[in-house]
C-alpha cells in the first residue's frame, strides 16, 4: 500500500505541471490562475494566426527533418563501422560518440557560438542544423549500434562469397533487419530536434524555432496563453511520437516481413 501511494505521489509530481499546462491552454481567461472562466480554443486559433509563430513552427519542422536525415545517415555509417571494427577500437569509438551525450548542452551551445563567431558565420538555419546534429547523431549511433551487434557478420560474409557487392549486402541483408531501429532512431532524433532549446538558442542568430519564439514571447504577459497553446501543441506532437516508440518496442525485430 505504501509503495502504491509513493508511486502515485511521484506520478503526480511528474505530470502535474504538464496537466496544468494543458488545462490553462484551454482556459478562456488570459490570466494564468484559478478559477477557470470557461473552456475555449481561441488561443490555438490565435497561435495559428500569429505569423511569427507559424514561421517559427515551419523553421522547427524543417530543422527537425534535416537533423533527422543527417543524424540517421551519419549514425548508420558510424554504427556499422563501430559494430564491425575490432573490439578494442570499436569500444574507443563508441566511447567517443557518447561524449556529446554527457557534455551539458549549455557547453556545446556556447562552444558552437564561439566557433561560428571565430569562423565569421552568421547564425542561421544551417548553423542550427549543424549543431543539433552534433548532439543528436551520437544518440542515433547508439540506437543503431544496439541493433547491429545482434546481426551475425557471417551472414554478410556469405552474401559477399555468393557474389554480392558490399552495397548489395547492406541493402538486401543489413538494412531490412534494421527497419525498427532506424524508425526508432529517426523518431528520437526528430523529438530531440524540435524540443532543443539550449543549443539552438546560442546558434540561431535571427532565425527562431518554436521553443525560441516561446521564450521571447514570455516577456509579454498578454502572450502567455498563446505560448501555453504552443507548448501544448509541442507536447501533443511528442506524445504521438512516444506512442510510436512504444508500438515499435513491442514489434518483433525479426519480423521483417511485417514492414515490407
């Protein structure tokens, strides 16, 4: 009984802020406080009518798509090289890939700002994509590596012995067995990108993603309900992708035919 109560308290502590965020996004009052004055969706309408917010949302989705593509491509190459490298060399390479995951994003963001200033590069969508990829593709590498270590190298060697090229082995034998890890890695990369604030804040220049736009709007009290609506929208997107990840985790990784 005590364990259930403790778990309920922990869940309430974790999810109460999110629940209050969603509730206030549908409150007809422009004041963030109790009591509620009524249910409304006007703040979402105001959000979609806000030109700057829509530009920021478009930038967020474009950056997320580019970061996801780059991270999955780089991560696949890195993971395959590490999985097929000698054990000691692969261990060192894997540890190096894990470094960006333990370094605070504040440090990475400031480092990116100083580097681009030294190089004379103005902050833009390009700098955002590059720096987000720096912190995202190592995670993708680890996800794909965990899928590759379970694949038997002898199968690839047999394919080569039967006359297939290295590219043919990758396309016909390796990639079909990595569909689930690839989709999972892409989902994680996209979620990480659209919610990235710290790194993006330092290298964005005059370009604003939705988190950056929301942060700038917090200085104006009258815009807080719209920021609430934007945050609720982002939360909804993340929940959808969370459900995708849960469904993927239940899928048999060997059931390749279910994907094809």
